[in-house]
C-alpha cells in the first residue's frame, strides 16, 4: 500500500491525516490500494470510483462523521482550506433550489464539488426521483483527476446533523437535556441522531406547520431512540421548553420570537442558507453569543444576515467561527445563563472531509466500482 502522512499544527490542533491511494489496480475493477508505480504507468491506470447510495450508507457512521465535521471546522480556521463562495439557484417553478459547493482541503490533497437540490415536491410522482438529491465529486489535487463520484444525499443530511452536534459540544450547557425541534422533517431527525451520539436526551418537544409530519416524527424518533416526543400545541410552547433549540425549516420569516427563548438556551439554526430564508427573530441576536460556521457566508446568506441588515448587531459583534472555538482561540459558553446561537450555512469543507473518509473506507473495504474515465 502506498500512503502519505501529512502533519500540521495550529494552536492546540494537531491533525494527522493518512492519504490512501486513489486509483484502482490496472486491469481490475476492485477497489484496492495502488501499488507504487512510475508516473506514466500511474496515468495510464487512472480510474474513477463510483459509490451508490447503499454503498455510502454502509461505509460510515454518525460518530465518524462528527469527527470529520469537527476536523473540517478546525481545518477551515487553520489555513488548510480554500473554498469559493457557493452558488445557489432558486427555481420558482417548480419550487425548488440547487446549490453548488466547491472546496479544497490541503491536508488530504482532495478537491470536492457537491451539487445538491431540494424542494422539488412533485419529483416522486412526476419524475420517479426524490424531492431532494445530491452528488459529490472528489478530485486528486495533485493531478486534477476525478477520483470518485458518490451519491451525496446521505452525506448532506448526516454532515449537517453532525454540525449541530459539534456546536452542542462547544456551546450548550453541560446539563442540557431537553431539545425542541422547530421543523420535523429529515434534517430534524438527523440532528437528533447526531446529538444523541454526544449527550443524553431526556425528551424532545416538537412543532411543525404540518401536524401529520409531527405525528410521523414522534413515531419515528420514539421507535428509533426510545426518547419521548411531546407534540407542542404552538411554537411558543415548544420553544419555552428548550435547553437546545433546533430550527430546520425552509422558513421565509421569523418563526421563533426573542422573548420565547429562556436564558441558557443553545440555538442550532440550520434552515437559513440563502437570502430570503429566515427562522429567528433578529432581536434574539442583540444579547446572544453568536457563533457561525463561516462569517463570510453567514453575514451574506445566513440567519445572521437579518440582524446585520437591521443594524441590531454589527459584524464585530459576531463572537467568532466555530473552528476558532474548537481550537481554543475563542471561548465557548462562559455561563449557564448565556443564550448561544450557532448559525450554520453549511460549508464545502464539511462535504470534503466526510466524503474523503467514505472514499478511504471504500478503498480499505473493497466497496464500489471503478471505471475507466480516461483513455
């Protein structure tokens, strides 16, 4: 097996990343590590690995994804990442959106590109495909070669759930036990799956604009985790119970009012990743500790844009990026009475580290199919 080890140190961070071989054995479709070969032979044997959704599912668990997302945040704040601004296309008819995110992680020499879609509610009946999909491409940064194509629909949901869990580790009270979920769709479930990995959840209070969706959420969560789910009669009733408040909607206006949120609450704001979306009352930001995944993104397209636009806070009032907190450069929660907000717009580097881990696991376990992309 050929591999390369890369070490870097920044603050309290020390990351050790092993890079596995990226190409199949010449003349075979088996996902095996590459043996040493000269550059000419390497180019002639270059292959691309294809991973289907079921294969991706078997290659990684939530605990590994939480680690990959934490690594992504630290790498982002350690000069290990290049990622241009992502592009989002809003399609009014049929109602939906497609986002494109590109990132380069220097530590593993991988460039990732993800295309993700959502909101196409007629897809299952009209086209026979899901209403949300994603595809991830991985490129070898040494050569620019396409090394992997994988279904990204699971990764998108899982790494976003993991982001919430990482923020809980960094910013929630240590004695937090009750979660409120505003929105009860797929991402709301992912948040519970991730947070359940890192803390004990005693009960969940849930609200959604669709009562049938809440009922299904209650059945699914109680069956999967044995955690009691209380279906709230109103948003206010649900929010007032929260130690940790999760918002995962496609809201276009304020869903959570500032005076509903009790001291000590940690808010995981997931739904807003484009201008025009909104879940939180901008007044919430006035006295809260605001931590974001990327200041550049959140100030432009995230939940944080709304209080900035209304001059409720200034850019300097943003406490920092989550990677800075994880690296110990900035403090996390400093009292049990603080209201903390994690504004997550999602970053390409999260896709990169998660997909790279899946790719490495596929190579190690001979999963997937290689095909000859380059003649």
